[in-house]
C-alpha cells in the first residue's frame, strides 16, 4: 500500500533508496507566494549531511537539492514542489554480506517478510537517506511557519547516560553531537569515543520545542496535535518512544502536581503558570511552548560480532564494517525538527476552517 | 476540519458528546461475513462502563450498544456498521462552574480558543464518553483479528509508583485497577485510597501486547506500524507518552545490548532471541510479540482547590466536585486495547496488496 | 473497503439500509458557529420524501431527522453532527422474490458478486433511501454556502422526450416532476402516465446551477472542481452521465465557437461573454454560473415481465410489483443539489489555504 | 491544497510544469514483484509524444522516461516508483503575450484568481504536459492489470461531426487521429485540415472499453466504480462530459428498454443479454465489458483572432500562434486509457478486503 505520503493540506510524498539514482520529495499544497530557493532547502539538508564529524558516516555526499517544479520567479506557485537529490557516492561495493543475511536491529528481515525480496544496497528504502525528502520538505514548512511567527527547534537532550543540563541554543550547531550544553557535549563525545573503541554504538534522546504557536491548533479526537506529532516522530527510523510535556513522568505524578493552573497575563491573555501539558490540552495547542521528546535507539550497525541467520535460515556470525554513525541522534535532530514543522504547519492550515466567522472573514475580505 | 475519522481500509468515524443525546461510531470497511452481535460489542463496552468500583465515576449509564446498520442475519454485510449508545443519565446539573471557567488540565480553554465556544456539559466532545465509539469499533476489529489468530491484550502496568511485577492474564479483569498482579493491585488500591483522601488523583502506565501477528505487517516510511500505534494511542485523551519495546530505555542502551539476534526455530522459521524491538523493525512487524506502553496523566478533575481564570479572564479558585475517577488508567485499558486492535486490523487489511503474487493468488482463486 | 465517506474538509459518512433500523449521516468538519436546527434539515428531506405524488412510491415514511450531536444552543460546535432518520414503515413483506433472483438493472447481482450475500430487504444499501444521509448533509452545506453568498439549484431538465423549454425557478417545487416550466411539466406528467399504463418507467435529465461562486475555487489537476462534481453526481444511483457547460455538444463545436471571450465589467471585474465552460476553466471556477447536467436512467423496477435468473442460475420471469416510482428524476433533484452543495462547500473550505497572503491575513487578524 | 495525488492503494502524485525543468510522477503502492522497465513506460509515453503528425504540436520532445526509484533488478520493490521526464525543448520564447493576457478557454484567468499569479510559460501546470506523469503511471497500472487478465483500450470515437462507424482495434494506432475505422479516420483528417485552414480547432469524443474485469469491483456508495472513472476522466484537461453504457441516451429510454436481462451461460456463469449498464450496476462491476465515453472540447488555442482582456483589465485582441494541436482528442486517447487503468487497478486492489473469506484465505495460505 501507499505509505510514502504524509500530511493533509501540506502533503508530502517521498521516494528513493539509499543506493538508487537518488532520493526526493514532492511537496503538494504549499500556499502560493512563498519565497523559496534551493539554498533554503540546502541549509536544512546540510545539517544532516554525512561526513561532518567523526561521529557521522564518512560517506561523501554533497546531497545537493534541486527544485524541479512548483517555483516560478523565486516564489512557490501553489503547484507541487518537486525536490530531488541525486546520489553521487554510490561506490560499487560488495553487498553480498548484507544481501545474504538479516542484520540484527535492521529491517532486512521484515522487508523480505513483507515484499518477498528487497533492494539490499545500503538498506534500500529503510536507509537513513530516506529522510532527505523529509528534511527538504521540512525546510519549506519551516519557512512558511516563520512567516506565521512559529519556530521549531530540536536538539540532542541526551546521548547514552550523558544529559544536557543547560540550554544555550547557539551551542546546538557548534558541537558535533547537537547538544545545547557545551560541557555535556564534551562528555557525550567521550562516551561515543568509548563506544567506538568497543565496536559498539549509543542511543539518545532528542527534544524539540515549538515557539509562537497560537492556542487552538489541532483537533480534539483522532487528529490531536500530539497524536500527529507522535506519528510523525515515530515514523522516523530508530525512534522507539515519544512523550509530550511531562510525558512518562506524568504517570507517576498526582493531579495536583500535573495540572497547569491558568492565569491572566498583563496584556489580558489566558496563560498557564506551568507547562506540564507540553503545550497541548485535549489535542489542541494551549498557547504555551510545545515540548516533546523522542527516544532514539543505538545504531544497529556495529562492528562487534553478532549472531544472526542467512536468508536461507543458516546461522552466521557477522561484523558490520563500513561507514556507520556510532550514534543516530545528532543527524536525526534536523529530521525531528522537519517532521515537527510539517505537522504543525499542516495543522495550522487545517485550522483555518474551524469557525464560521473565520470562513466568512476570509471570503468577505 | 474533520478529525473524527480513523483508519484507511477499516475506517471508523465517531460522534457524540458527554451530555448530548448519545455517542456512537460508524465502522466502514469491515469485510462482509463476520458474525457480529450487539453482545460482542457490549462485552467490550462493559469493560469501560462507569460505576463498577469506587475508583470509577458513579455516573450510572448502562451504555447499551445498538447496531443500527451493516449487519444482516447475524453477519456483517460489508456496508457501514452504525453503532449508537444513547445517553441516559443526563441528570440536569448546574454547569455554571464548568461553563464559566477553564478547568486546569482540561480542554475547556483550548476548545474556546479553537471554536469560539464549547458544549461545556460534562466536557462535551472531550469527555471520556467520546471513547465509547472507539471501544465499540475495537470490539469489531478484535473479533476480526481473532479469526486471523491475532489477539490484543492491554492491562495496567503501574498506578502512581506501584508497578505490576508479575503477569497473570486472568487477574486483569479480577481487580478494580486492571493489573495482572493481584498483590500490586492491592497496593495500587491503597495508593488510590490515599489520593482520594487528599482530594487528589493518580496517573499510571498501560501496557498492551499483541500476539499472533505475522511478520510483514506495517509500512516502511510514514505508515510504520509503530507510528500508527503511537498516533492511535496518543489520540486517547490523557495519554502523554508512547513507547514500543525497550522504548525510552533504548536511548540509554548500546547497540550490542539493544539489537535482537536472529535465529532459526526448530520448525525452520526466522525468530529473534530477544525482543527489544517490541515486535517492529523498520516500521514492519517482525513476527515477535508487539509490546507497547502508554503514559496516562492523573485525572485533571480533583476536588482540591486550584487557581484558574474565568472565561472572562478574572481569577478564581475552584474545587471540582462530582463524579470523577481518581485515576483514568483502569477504564482506559480497554480503550488502548480497542485502538490497538483497530490499528493492527487496518494494517493487516492494507498489507494484502503488498506483493504481486498475493494479488494474483487472490484473483486466481 | 470504506466507501461511505465523501469530502475532505467537510467530510460526510453515511450509513443505513432501506429496511434496517434507520439511515443517517455523520457530518464532520462543519465550521463552528453555524445556526442549525432539525427544521433546516427536514426542509431538504421533505423534498425527497416518498408519497408526495402519484409519481413517487407510496411508501409512507415521515423521514423525520434527528440531530444527535454536534449542535449546542442552536449552533454547530465544530464537532461531528450526527443525523439519524429511523425507519418506520418497515411493513413485513415477503422478500422471497427479490431475495431469490437478480432484478435486471439493479445491484442485486453485483452485491452478491462482491460480498457473497446481500441484505435483500428493499434493496438494502443500494436503495434510494441511502440518499437520505446525503440530503441531510447537503442541507448543512447549503446553509453554510448561503452565508457565503452561494446557492445551488437543481431541477428536472427533461423526462423521457419532454424537455423544459422555459425557466421559472418558482415553478420547480410547484409541479410533481420538478420542472421549471409548467407547460413541459404537464406534458411530462402525461408521458409518465402512459409509461405507468404500460407497466414501464422513464429516465430524464437533471440540471443544476450554482450561483455566487467566486473565481478561484477548485484545484488544477486531480481535484478539479468539475471532476469532483462528476464523481459526486455519478455516485448517485441511476446516474449514467455527467456534463458541464456545453458538455457533449462541445465535442461537435469548433474552438472559435466554444471559447468564451473575456471582457471587463463596468465595475472592473473580469467576466466572460458566454459560458460554454459552464463556469470552470482548468478545473477552477471562473466566476460564471456553474451549470451541469446528470443523465438519469429509467427506474429499473417495472411491473412488466422481464427475464432474469435466480441466484441459483435457473432462468425465471419476474414482474416487480409494489411501491416504485415510475421515474427517479423528480426525487433525485434534491440529491443532485445536495451533492453539488457538499462538493462546492468542501472546495471553498479547501481553497482558503491557496495563497500565503490568505494564510497570513487569517492568522494576523 | 494538495490536489496532485490520485488513488487510494495505488496512489500517484504528479508534478511539473510545461516549461520548467521537467515533469514526473511518484507511483506509490504498486505491489512488489512486477517486472517493470523504462521501456514499458516509454511505450505509453510515445503514444502521446508531440510531433507525430500534422495534427499534433511540432514541439520536439523525446519525452524520455527515467525510473529513479522503486525498481530493483528489473522488478518493483513495493516502494515508491519515481519517474521523471526532463524537459528538453524549452526554446526561449517570448511569453509576453500569454503572460500579459487571459487566453479564452484556458486556465490563465482562473490560476490568477486562485493563486494571485501563475507560471505562464507554456501554460505552466495546466499544460497538456502535466499528463505525462499520468501516462507513465498508467503504463504501470496497465502492466499490473494485464497480469490479472484486464485490458483497457481507448480510441477516438468522433472528431467534430465525423464518427467511427466500424471497430478494428488494429487500426487505432495506424491513423493519425486514433480511430478504429480507417474510412472515418480519413474523413476526420479532412475535417481537421479544413479547421486548420480556417485557423480553428475541433473537439471530439473518446471511447474506452475495459475487458476482463470480474464482477464485484467498485463500491456501492461514494466510491462507485463509475463515479471514480468519471472523476478520473473529468480530471483530464478539456474533458467536459462523461457517460457510461447508454449514458445520456438512457435518459430518453424506458425501463423495459434500458434494463439488461440476466441469463446463465453454458459454463454456468451469470451474464447479461445486453450491456446498457456499460458494465456497472450500483457502482460495482457486473462482469460485462466496461464502456464509457469522454467529451473533449476543441483546442482553445486558435490562431483566429479573439477578443479578451489583459491581466490589467484592458481589452485586447489576440491571435495565438505557435505549436498547437488543432484537436486534443488523438493525444488524449492514451491519457484516458491511463486514467482508466489507474482507476480500475486501484479498485481491484481495494476489493481484496471485501469479504472475510477472502481475508482468511489470504492469511491462511
């Protein structure tokens, strides 16, 4: 079935495999008149580009985005924006190991179980390169949101046992692990070095905050804003958990602790004294900062020896060599940010028809 | 926008408010020929019925399900199954408190922000009664899944600090908190008694296991099985977090610990030695048990005094009296189970077109 | 699969069979704040009510609409509006003839081919009563459109060979055939009388005009306004053709004849000198009146003898007695109007996100 | 909004403008294991390629299809198939005329009305080149259908007043107008020559037949097979009408004439003695040949002088020179065939979940 499309009004469809001709995305439903250039998209893609530190794969890809349609004289036209990144570093490898066996923690076996066979080159469609289309689309959503005063910011909250304890947004792009805390980033790097020495890998947590979102965005039942964020984030490979606001801690709290009291601000707006809700109540944004976290599992490709089976069923021991990140988190940060931007942007567009007065205002302009 | 529909092939649409004429669901896309009676649905609804213990609201509702269409001579016809539960205990209350102010932790404010006003009677659409339609539909999905050898089972994993330590499935329906561990259930009840004495409420964690699901179900990108489960579960009011398999613990693990090794079973099937994945790899079921957990916040309605504002903005202190559960978890267990059944059932139906051979087999029968 | 839902933003889901407990619709996505009463809906339902003339079935149904949710204090709340009509005249008939054989021109055989069996009572889901949900939803869409200055009006253009030659909108509801031409209506009635005498039935054409629709509604590729109208209209049972503007006549015209020249009106608006386009160019409304027509086949239930087969395959001759309209057209007029209103309303709501300026205006209000 | 996606299980998303970098399509949901090459697609594209006769635009485009993803070792993998055709003949023209005024019969004005501006180069997104993506996707659908024993065949039924009177399928690709009747084709060519001499253009009718479709495909209410075909066909630019089976003629017929009697074939199958239904009863295929027709308007671009307005509102007379087909029909034939194949293929895939027995058979294999 067709599972490569995301969103309702702002709808994206991604395509492409790790070692095919390229990867890309068609972004449909972007309002006409948004200034958009390939540089806008490249800026986001560069944040997930490989080869930027010793903690990311050394595969050399320029990951250069081309806009093939939907932009005319520098502005979106309202028609689909097709963005493609053609693969360059497809060095002809020997894929016999990966073709022939089921790597633990990977989707090799499940693809075979579903489709009968798989494009085994570099993970095919389940490769991290699948996220390039998401990030390109997220760049467009982020640009649109910026016009509406909304920003999404994701960063590494923890790597293994090392947690960011302070928050300096300028620090996030300054260290190789994407943490907003220089001191923790240093410790995280040391932890990763140790993992690599032991031919192992590490997991971590990504946090994302969304600022400027007005109250009233999201829908009350199945299309809750947090439900759609959860789907968006869990749809990223390697993510195993999602929580909003107090999240799992809320399960241990009492109502008197977890409820956020309302008060009126000096400029006569309704606000909350605390933000255990993470900015969403009943599926609808409450005007506070949206805060959510994603749990990311350790890179499954490790060079330590692991037991597994061949596709024929025969037992085998493998050691996965090659270009693999010892941790997925830093490069997934921009993917989380992109998926958050897409989700929130779509919810804002959908929200325009919530009230008759809004509709009448629009058409009576 | 239209946010009351869930699913692709098996598609449900719920309607209804807490204190309107009733609540219900239209279940479209159920295959023809499934034996289905009102009793099948009632069995599930009775599990979320109020008034069953001192930990659930004392509102008296028989919550009696009527099938209005889609079943003929005891079997589903392939056309939409409309199920309605008409409200009975709509005792004419004084809603002025709830109409006039924003209850902390509730959706009163966000509904007003979105729609300009709200049906304030008993929480309106954001009431727990909204889940009746989900549970009725979940009963149908569960019946269909049973024919396919798939079962979903949810239970209370923890209430406040009290965790179930053992697993006896027969125990789940025997104690008022829905735990598979009689001894923990007793402690949880004591904890809840203490909460009630302090006019407070508790949160908890629901765990759900799905057995019998073949490998290959779910899609690799946006429609990952775990992504759809996450959305389904976060769409339940009061759920603040979702994790599958090792979940957030995976963020602290190393690759060598978190990877599940494959082996071949005696009957020549591919299996996993451990189940940190929770039964999903790359968004597709891997043939192991699906295991996920939902974090549920404490009931926001507490009788302790809380500060908040009137809809006019004026500060006010409120104490919410009336019929409220001190904990949401036990009654939400069957809702989690229902949403899981709907999600998995839809994924299995969608999966039938995954391969050309499957399609050819179907039409050449 | 789930084929009982129509629309994107304004999304309706119908349910119910001819002789089950009732029929109904869930209308999701209606903006909050629209004044709506059961009378608003009843007004539309009464136009398709049986037993109103000798040309409509004598089945006595009050077809009384109940709003079960989504309206509070007389206004829509933004949550799903559930409307039900409970069947009353389910006189216990002998269905053995219809259960046992395939009526020519009916869906008996195709339902069996698809689902393996069918609810044969009165046609089950393929009965004309299925349209009650559409009409109820259409009443809501029409009320919303009226606020936006848009009206949909359908009427009988021809019955058999008798065509309406003049257009008096007040006449439409005055004669039993729904024609805007009293003299043609009289001739059509005579034609129908003759059909009935010969135990036969007649077809006809319904025309629908939509006034007040601004230019710019509809989308340029798959979601063309006329494509969606065509689907909406062909989804009505017995409709076998759809054309917009000059329609099939355009196939015989030359470009110089069929093109509509543009000019500027006195109040500086762009307008067309003619309307061969029927108000749509490139799938998007051009500001002219929308005009389309639907071809409706003759009622398949006739009391003349017809050859067919039993479900067992055995040949049989049948003569369908009972309560059947000799022509479908007059009662289908309001169904066409309803489907047009739903389609146009949905397109207008979708159109609100077409431009960045529109989105910015909305959120900066 | 996002209107560039078509289909449910087999879902396609097209992108691209006439004179941008290229056009293309992402085909998602194609079952894995279908043999597919660029040649399969090219074969279909060549049928709509310009420059093939004096009745088609002389624009020189090789329209060479590249498969960018979704195919591995010659077979579809179940992941999205991205097909791109890069534009080559983008000769730098003077677009000032088309940029500055609203061509009669074109979408220039409606695009401006909707989006505020437009990509005016060669019609932008409303160009006939938009159909390249549809045809490429249709080639994939047709290949899949062939495996299921289903074929779609479209041809020119009439051009202006000249109708095909005989049916020789081998003739269709032999004459420049795509008629199955060599003699009529000759007269049609003469008619077109005359049109061209008078700087004018012609319309026509395309007929499409679908053979081999089993009974039971399509859904009974909104997703009727004929309703979806109508939408698919009306979504093609310049189509102004759709009819199935007897179509508009049914409106003039009597029930006794229009009903198709059932009988049993020698091999014990239920069949119809006639096919006024066009192969669909109640929205579901009845096992007969599907027959439908599309009315296509004359090419709006004519070199005769026409009155219109500038975008500024000022009146102007224009004469559209350049590369334009004097008739759209012959090149639209393959587009109709492609859209029919996509619609029917999707309906067959959706139909696999219609019955419980079918689902059980599938999973118990």
